[in-house]
C-alpha cells in the first residue's frame, strides 16, 4: 500500500506462486524472528497465507515453515 492507502502491485520475477489448492490444508508453523526463530502458531497453509498477508499489511514479518521443520536447527552462517 502506498501512503494514501492505494494498493500497488509489483511485477517481480522473485515472487513465488501460491501453492496448489490440494496443499491448502497442509499443516505449517508460523514463525517470527527475535534473536532466534519463535513459533507462534500451527495452522493450515491456506490460513497461514492469509495471516502472512495481513501481517505484511501491518508492517510485520512472519515466515511459514512446514510443521516438521525447525528453522532453529540450521546454521546461521551462510
């Protein structure tokens, strides 16, 4: 959204396509980062995408991971 509340679209080759409908009920974990990954909610992928979009509109960043993946187990050195 711009400063007057108008939604802007960006044409980017970096955007990921939304998952197929058959995966909408797959369970995911919603995380935010504060010195480490903090899980805040388990829900379906469809609901998590809506939550992610709402968080972005409020200037917050959350990330979605498969329920069986803990991002804290990965090295922070790239």
